[in-house]
C-alpha cells in the first residue's frame, strides 16, 4: 500500500497570509481576513512574554516525590488529581525501547513497569530533551502515575496501528509536556490507533501541555464500551493539536450502530437514567491548528465543557483524493456540549459548522445518529461559520459550578485572545499556569477600551446637546 501523508489547504493559506501582513502590525480580528488570522495571531504570540521554565518535582530522602506545581494547575473536572505525588521518582535515561516482557534498562517502558506496583512520577533525564523515542508497541499507563515531560518536548513516535498511551481502568493520572506522533499511515483503509486512549473505568485524568500531530485515529479518545455509573472525570488543557483529521471522541458506545440501547432512539429523554452523562470532560485552553473534525465529538453518556479553545479548521486530503469532513464541535446520541468563549476560525471557502448537533453537520441533516444537546456562549467566529444550538437549557443544566472552568470572552480582541492561547499551549508552556492571566489581562484591556469609548461617546452627545 502506498502511504501518503495528507496535503493541507492550510499550508497555501499561510503562504498567502504571510505576504498580506506587515511584520509586527497590531491588528484587531475585524481587520484580519480569516485566511490571515492564524499567522497574525502567531506573530502576536511571539511578542508576548515567554512562559517560565519547568520546575522539577521535589523529592524526599526516600526518593519519593513530595511536591510539584503540576497538580495545582489542573483545571475543571480532574482537579484534585495528584498523579504520582508521594510515589517514587522514576527517571527515563534511555531513548531505547524493547519488548514488553524485557524492556531495556532506563527506558520509558521499564519505568512504566516499575510504576505498576504502586504508581510513580516519571521524568526524563536532561540529556533526552528534544529526543524521539521510537516505540515498538503501545504503552499502558497505570494508576497513581505522572508522566512528566517537563518543557523538553520528548516525542513518542509509535507504530500507526498502536495506541501510544492506553489508560484502561486508570485513576489519578497526569500526562504533561510530551509530543505524540505516528509512523506514516494512509487514510482511509489502514488500521490506526489513537495517540492517547482512555477506556474502562478511568477517573481523575489530566492531559496537559502536550503536542499532538498526525495522531492516527484520534489524538485523545475518551471512550467506554458501555454506559457506566462510574464517574469518569477528565481535563484536557493547554495542548497543541496540529495536522490531523479526527481530534477527539468522547463518550460511550452505548448508542453505536448495531448495539444501541432502546433509550438511544430518543436519548435526550434518558439523561437522568440510562444515558446519564458520567464521562465529564473539561476541554480548556487548547489550540487546534489545521485539524478537520471532532473538536470534540461528544456522544452518549458524555458531557463536555469546551472553554477558551482556539480551533483553526482545515480539511484532510485522503489517500484516494477525497477530502474529509470539516467542522468544529458536535454532539450526538445524547452527548452534551457546552462551548464557552471558544475561538473558531475557518480560513477556507464555504460555510462550516463551528458547533452544533450531529444533524447540522450531516448531509441534508440525515445523520445516522440522534442529536445531542448543544449550548454556545460568547463564541468568537472568524470566517464563514454557523452555530446551531439544540436543547440549550438541557446542556447548560449540566454545568457543575464546582468544576466549571472560568472562561474569558474573546470577542473584544479575538486576535489578542488567540495569541494568549498560542503562547501557552504545548510543552513549551508547561512551566506556567496556563493562559488564564494573559486572557484576564486582555479582557480587562477590552473593558477599559469599551468604557473609554462609551465615555467619549457620552461626552460627544453632551457637547451636541449644549
């Protein structure tokens, strides 16, 4: 089979945009065409202060991690997770990989073996900063474990068919500061796994400040086979996703074709019973650059609060020449999506769905799945985009105050808000507390500018009257 990486229409858009913009020009989003928005935001991000460097975990005399700033920085649903805090510090010193039954000493696979007993805090030796670990097979992450890449951006390169990191029945886990990629693969037709896959009775999982590109199937798929009463609380925050087709699927397969429960015919009527949303995701401060679909897709038994994410849409060209679907976030089969303060950019021609039920994305509204519930609050849209809400009050009722991520309004200066998100996303931002302070400063500036404008208008009206 010929393996063909997809060609992205965004590449051409960026080349055109670079010619359109003057270096260092400060422009509001209203002055920047959609095709030029991302390069303008990237330039603005470069002018912002760099996030601080990463602080290594503090270790006691017994070799156990006693302190780290990472757990306190987890927003939303997984807040309270401590990962490998109180567990042994395990240092990866080798980029080698080997068979599961006999991993090379000092390798990541060996560290994960050691963490199976009672968890651990896994870090990478400074000599591995920027290194690529070529995995022979996927890895399984145990409970009470932190996989801490620091700010070094160690890359995990996995076979296309493997799920790079599998968290099955894992609780209290933190994954931070890593880059994920796959060996070359072709879509459609080739069997491909996820970059990070959550399955079974997982809970309190935080995925922070990672970089994902050409992930395989999904970059982060959070999927249970069946509806479950067990809580599955997850926070995916401050990550960078790029050059990928289907970013995230969240929920259970309870309503999947061929095995659907009776409640799936009208799923929104069963949200207090069979299809109660027990998988709860906080999706916050991430950037999706040149990704195509599922930002995210929420299906049965899932609730997603998407807060202050930046999504720049682009189609994926399949190996057979067809183009993929392109859309922002959707809800299907009774899944629930609340989009709050997100920025969605469509640099291409033709209208796209920024958020809505699955029927709003499907051709002529003929979806094979029932709709979910969608509410959209203070979304900034750049380019030709449409929003469709459905069962809005049902969606908003699921916002739990204790786990709600505070979201800034990006509509005043959308370019500045996007720059904040770009500056803090990915491994390079892992030493900081995320973009919240930057976004708050931008919102305060917007309020000051608005108040000044209103004051000037009032004085002008008063002068006219007198």
